[in-house]
């Protein structure tokens, strides 16, 4: 892999990886406004996602030496994508599970 393609891959991965946490305040504000969940549940959901991001970061750094980086990054991206897709289902339970799964994928 050339130096240019590695740089491009890292830039895209960085943009995708931070897009969820950057948008967190926006979707937290929109959930109660759209009457999807209460403000309290929206706050708990955001806190839970951030907590699972932190847990996944610690787990990835612990197991990072034992699992090939490419496999770990692919699994994390698929987990984040699965969580994001699940969050699109118009049901509060799907939203909660999807955001928590996305948190694990984002952190890993």
C-alpha cells in the first residue's frame, strides 16, 4: 500500500470515526423535540453511548496486540454501521440498542 493511500485511508477512517461523537449533541437535542424519547432518556442514552465508547477504547487497546489491526478495525466499523442502521428503525428500543452498539463500534 502506498504512502498516499495509507494517508487517505487514515483520513477517511478518522472522519467516519468522529462523525458520531461530533453529531451527538445534535441528535440528543432532536430526540425529545421529535417526541421519540423523554429528555432524561435522551441524556442517559448519550451518556451510555459515550461510556461504551470509552469501554471499547480500553478493550481495543488491551487486545490490540493480540488481534490484527485490520481485523479489529473492520469489526469495529461493521459494529458501528450495524448500530447506526439499527438506530434508523422507528422504535425507541431499536434506537437505544442501536446507539449503544454504535458506541462499542466507534470506540473500538
